C-alpha cells in the first residue's frame, strides 16, 4: 500500500502561454523542488466550448488574457508541436512529461507524442468517447480525477475501463473541484473508499488537491494515495485563476521532503527492541 509516493507538479496553464516560462517551471521543479513529474493541459477550445461561452467575456476580467473567454483560452494554449518540445525538454533533464486532455482532438494529438501517461480531468471524465479512444489507442497509464462526479457516473467509468481490459492501467484520483477548496470539503477519506472498492484491480490511487498548505497531502498519502498532484506556480500573485490555489517552489520542495519522510516512517518495528533503543534501554529502563 505504501509505495514510494509520486508527486506531480501540475503546471497546467500557469505558464502564461510562454514557452520559456514553461521550461523555467520544469527546470525549477527538477532542480529546486526535486520533482520528477510535471503535467500540462491540452485543449481544443473550439471543440470544447460552446460558441456562447467561447465568445463571452471572461467571468473574472482581471484574470483574462483576451477580450473573450475563447481568446483567453487560446492565448494560454500550446500547440501539439510545442507540447512535443516540452516533452523533449523534460526528457533532456530527467523529468517525466504528461498532460491532461480535455477533448477528443487533444487526446489524439497527445497520443501522437506518446507520453508515459495521460490525465483525464474531472471536467471531462464522463466523455465516454474520449475515454474509449484512450483505452483503445493509448498504451500508457491513464490517470483520472473524480471531482464533480456522481457515484453512478463513477460506476459507468469503471465499467468502461473493465470492458476495455484497462483497469490495470488506471489511476483514480480522489478530488474536490474548487479553487481553492476549504479543508472540510477536501474529503480525503475518499482515498480510503477508492482503495476499498477498487484497489485490488487498479494500477494506483491518487489525490488531486486544490487547497492551501501541504499537511493534507501527507494525510492522503497515509490513507493510500500513492500519486499526489498539486498545482504549481512560480508566483501565486500572477494573473490567472489557478495561481491562488497553487504551491510555489518552496511549498513544493517542502511537500516533497515531507512525503519522503513519512514514506520512510510507515513501517512496523522489525524486532521488539530496535538497535537504536538498546543503549537507551540499558540506561533508562526500569527493571525489577
């Protein structure tokens, strides 16, 4: 149950649509935070968004990079060639690249560059056409978040993966979709529930958090989440909706340290009196 935790830095679209800033994210995650996995996002905005939503102003104008929500999303979007460039850069410095795919076109494009794994965000986990395409055409692991998802929708997702014989490649994430999420809505016992219901047939269980601080992630790990995903930013004051619910580099560095420490500690005593206890026992232990 307590495998070495995999900590994923969700860069998402926090790169401000700038390739050099995106590479700086990767380099900082590797060198300063000692993170080995980063994740971006890929959208085909015309396919994903209804025309009305695409052409409306951003609901929070101060966070917008365009005059409409569609222009904002397009400004932050990297092409598949740019994603391939990011993947090559990750490989050059020893980091695992991955991305979330929000629509079928994006799934096809990202499959073409063959990442180690692909993420299905909570927003599109009921797109069965998208899920079926990945099950039938992508050989890597598939990570999937369960935010905003009913139990019936979850059962349908599980059945689709069972029918495709891909349960062994699936990582399910406990998740509450909010930015940021207050602690009483994090519901990390969902990690335990997922383990109890599917743990023997899944590849793994994860926790995707959008909260403040780093203590809850350690709790999720002790409940069995071997994959921990947190949003990553270089500056929480930057313009954009995800920065405020993201960890800055020092927070990620400390989270990586704390998860490593708890991983070392999650064991039973191998004998009644440990070697480190022997001199203290001789010195301090009361005996008759």
